[in-house]
C-alpha cells in the first residue's frame, strides 16, 4: 500500500515526541487563559463560610 521510508518514519516520530510537550503546555495555558477570562467578576474569588 503506502511505502514509507524508515528514515522518514523515524524523523516524523522524533518530531512528534519533541513537539508534544509544547503542544500540551500551550493547550494548558490556553485553558488557564479561558478560565481566568470567565472568572473576572468584580467580586473575584470569595470563600463564604
């Protein structure tokens, strides 16, 4: 079917392994940014008890 050269496969896997922490960190930072934008009420975080 698909003839993928082994060297190309190794390079692709190496790029995937090298870039995956940056993708996860970027997604985490975007989530923190979205949560902080939704929680910018005038009162902020209050603990009642």
